[in-house]
C-alpha cells in the first residue's frame, strides 16, 4: 500500500501464509512467555498477532516499548499453531523480523485494552484514548453505517439531500436559542437552528418536492436520556403534495430497513407509525 504498510491489521488470512508483509498500528497488548513475546497490533480494521523470539534483537526493544505506542512491523505471515476463532485474523500470525517505533507512548492515564472503570471526567479529558476502546470505536463506525444506509434508503425513494444554513435568524422550536454575535453588526446576533424548519419549507414552496437532511439541531435545553445537551442530529424530511399515508410509507421503509440491517438478527415487529405532525405546503 505504501511505506508504512502493505496490509491492514484486519486483512491477513490463512492463504496469505508465506508472504512478506509490513503492518502498522498501535500496540494493543503484549504477552511475554519467556522464550516468546506476543504483540497484538491494532489499527482501524482489526488486530493481528505478531510474534518475536527471545533470540531476536527485537525482543528487548519490544519489552521496552509500552502499549499504545505506534509501531511498524515487517515479517512473514505464518499459520498459528493455536487458532483463535474469536478474531478474523485468528488463523495467522506475523513472525516479526524488524520493528520501527513511530510514536512511543508514555504511562497511560486510562487503560485502552479490557474494561476500565475510569471516572467519566478522566475519560473525557483523555478522549483520544477513550475513543480507542473497541466498544466506542465500533459505536462510531455503526453511526456512520446507519447514516449511510439512511441516505441510501431516502435517495432510492426519490428524495434529494440538501444542506441548509447554520447561521440564521431565530426560529423558536420550544427551547432557547444558542446565539452567535455578529462581528460586522455589533449588538446583533445570529441564532443556531433548533431545526431546519424554515429552510426546508422554502425548498418546498420553491418546487423541490422531496427533501431530506441529516440535520444538526442546536437547543439550549437540559440534557435528555437520548441526546447530548445542546446539540443532536436528526433525519429531517419534507414532501410536497403528500398524504399521511405517503409519509408513513417513507418512514416505515426507511426506519424498518435500518433496524432490519443493524439489529443483529433481531426481528422487527411491523406496526403503523403514529404521532407525526403533518404540514400542508402551499
């Protein structure tokens, strides 16, 4: 791929045995068995086990390199004697021949591998470490996949995605506005949108027919269980010449498709959606 790696840490399989490869990533954990040192190397795509023999010049170097250091390994792919069926790369390991330390880690204030009961204040202070944890990393990837699927389902139903302005005039939606002072007009303020309501209605009366947006919303209100305080994102949509039944069909197809794809095999019970506010656009 480039000078840092020929493969990712989640890519190698049994059929790659015998290949000379180069990997780069973070040291997830180390296990020293005396005559062998095992290093789990992690990147965005997965984990590959790297092995160094005690007779190698690398042994002491790895021993002195802390976990979460960013390193690169060059070596030969080999089939593992003890297969780990719990990981995609569990059939192979990398027999390391050389190693380069790109960024050495200091003593960690919070742990990345395994469960960590660090207080929330410490996790937020060292958020770049907290985000390396598998559960949080996977949640962020899941969010991206859900939004991508949301866009696909809306587009296949004839909707077009538009981006609406962030700096705007006040349009109360039941909460206080966040205000941004205007440098050009002292004493006057922009308001961050609580929802893109005015702009999407402008699109409808201008003849754009079907609109959707993964819209950022800003509301100066107390935090709720299902959203962050102050800001959140929502699937915003609008349709011209539409009936209630049309809206139900769109939302059932979109939300049903998302849950069926990302619910880990759980079956979705089909029920008629209710409680939506419908507005006729002139």
